């Protein structure tokens, strides 16, 4: 009887792709790395805001999540290494319900993928602990040794000066942030030795997340209409939009105002395991049955920490939903939840 059940399940071709930080892991690895040196957390928040500004301006080839390239000079300056990334990975915490949900998905015939801006050592450590195969993970490479060798002594003073400038900035002064960091990242930094190596760091966010998903889809001959994608922030917006437009299911889990407008549905909760019912509905009848399930849950509504389901497709006014997600996002992820 058990053998027959496994055979039936194996014939179901359901594909799910998770963002890592938020849906599966609580910490923001880049933020935690920056906090390893004095003032690093504040520097990261300013650069993260700069990332939002460039993304909203649709500046050139800049992608959401390229923060992970912009912070590299500061990591190198303060001797933050791959060993530090590995150590933080061992100290990280899963989102409540993540382990059980991933295990349940795999047992029920789902192929589970992860696409994340996180640096490779961190991403592979976390996904391995969750039982997600490394070949189903797309993440950001980190050429640590080469970066350290590229830092010349004359570059150190340039980096220390911009650190001082950033630490003196008002996080709400977008004009000053943009002007000062434009000058540093696109004029001064390219003239340094480390500037050339940093060009090789291509964080997997924004359009690169969408392209990574398309590569997985092509490899497995599975159209985006057959995928469920789960994200929470600005780096996921392109991926969520691509899946939603294709007729798949784009889920914003504790999403912010950059992710929610591009999702098919959302869940605000301290426990991602509540999505199990959504996956069951998707397996049973695709988007139609999933909408029925979510709308029934929507009418019941949540309890301040869990159960806030919303069907977003076609919905215009998201202000109340954004407020709910902001509240629970912060409960779940604390400081990391404030980042774009």
C-alpha cells in the first residue's frame, strides 16, 4: 500500500522555489556580517537604502540586491572572511515551520529549489540542513581570497573616508545618500584595485533571480505556470511577477511593499508551515482551487501573529495588508525585517 502511494506521488510534477532569507531563514546574512565590525550595521542600512533608491530609479544594469556587491569593500577592509560567513551560517535560525514544510513538500512529490541573494557559503549551508539539493540552489558567489589580495594599501584610506561619511549621514536623507554614494561607487571605487574584482560579484537578485528561475524551469521542462514561488522583499519582485503573470502561484510571505504588489496571494504569519494547505490546494486544482482555499481563510482572518491570508490578484488597495505584513515581519525577523 505504501509503495503504491509513493509511486502515485512521484508522478506529480510540482515545483516550488523559495527565497532563503525570510521564508526559510530568519537572519539577513549580509547584515549580520556587517555587524561584525563597529558601525557596520549602520553602514549596511544606509547602503540598503541606496539599493532601494537605485532600484526605484531603474538605474542602468543595477538590480535589487546588488547591496551584496556594494558592501564587499567594507567586508574586505575589516577582514571579514568566508570563515565568518560559515560561522554565521552555523548560528542561524530557521523560520518557524520551514523544516517541516520543506520535508512535507519533498515527501509529497515536490521538487524544491532556492534562489537567494545570499553569499554561496551561507546559502549552501542552510539549504543543505533543510535537505535542498545544492544543484537546486542559485546564490551569490564570494571570491574572498582574491578580494583580499586586490586591496592595495592606498585604497584603505579611501574606504575609511567613505565609512566616516556614511556614518554621519541621516538615513532619511535620500538626496545626500544618493549623491555621496554615487560618487564613491561609480567614480572613486572603480579606480581602486579592489574595484575590478568587485565587478565579478553578481548578486542573484531582481532580474537575475527571474533568470535563475527560468534556467531551472528550462532544465526541468516545466513552464512557469506550474511553479509556486515564495518571496518577501524587493529582490523577489521580478521573480514573483514572472510566475504570477505566467499563471503560476506567487506567494508573498511576510512581504514588504516591494513584494506584495507582485504576488498572487500572501500570508502574514510567524509560521510558514501554514502554507501547507495552500500547497495541497495547488496540487488538487491549481490556481482555481488555491484561490478558493485562500479566500475562505481570508474571511476567517488572523490572530495578530498567524493566519493572515489574502488573495491579491486583481486587488488594488494593499495598504491594510502591507501594514499587517510589516507588523508580523518585524515580529519574526526583528531588525532584519526593516530592510528593503
